[in-house]
């Protein structure tokens, strides 16, 4: 497995944990409770500052290579760059909606839920498509030189939340993910 693909898959597993946390908080909101808005905001900030800036561009480089090597696979995957642009737009929309909610604007609760669901559904579908269609096709058609080029062209930036050095602004989020993971493990063991 090319190292770049391994890293992208790990990013997906990490992102899935964040989306589970968002689900948990939005469920609280849906039931009329007070969600942890700080946590929601922190997750969205991370999404705009790491996946949007480093994960998607890496995938875009691979996608360009794939289209050269096997145009049919490119067609099956669809317009990946456009999906990434939409993901960024949905993340910004969610982040702006959160700011409005925090400024106490009178917004329909259903609207905020829809904004969150649009983000979560699109993100999950996109990731699923990449795991099922895009990554296997790239693995099959890209050459060792292609992978080396992608690797060389990718920006080397440590993940500020799941990497070796955690940025202090994400420390609370990191602890929350850790705690949530342990609770899920205990639940799985008990069932
Ligand atoms: Fe992607
Ligand atoms: Fe991805």
C-alpha cells in the first residue's frame, strides 16, 4: 500500500470520529438540550484548517494522475475537485450557522439541523466513495513514480489534532475524542 494512501485512510478514520462527535452534539440540540458549541466550533475549525488545506489537495493530485493513467476510472470517480469545493462550502456554511446561533439570532432549529446534516451526509458519502472507488482505482493504476511525485508535491504538515504534536487549541477536542473512544470500547465490550 503506498504510504500516501495509508495516510489518507488514517485521515478518514480520524474524521469519522469527529463526525460521530458532531452527531452526538447535534442530537442534544435536536432534543432541545444545550450542545457543546465550543466543541462543535473546534471540530469545524479543524476541518477548515487541516483536511481542507492538506487532505483534499493530496487527493486532488492523485486524482489528476488517475485521470491521466486511466480516464475511465476518472469518470467513475466523478469530479473529485468539485466535491472538495462543495465540502469546503458546506463546512463554511455550518461554521457560519454556528456563529449565528451563538449570536443568539432567532433561527429556526430545523434549519440549523439541516445545515449540520447536509455537512455530515455529504462528508460521509464522499469518504465512502473514496474508500470504495477512488482509492482502489488509484492503487491499481498509479505507478511507483506517480506515488513518489504525489509524495514530493504534497505539503509536509503535521496533523494538529491527530498527529505527534497536538496544537494546544485542539487539546480539549483531543481529550474528548479519547474519552468518547474509551466509552465506545466499554459499550462494545459490555454488549
Ligand atoms: Fe476527498
Ligand atoms: Fe478523503
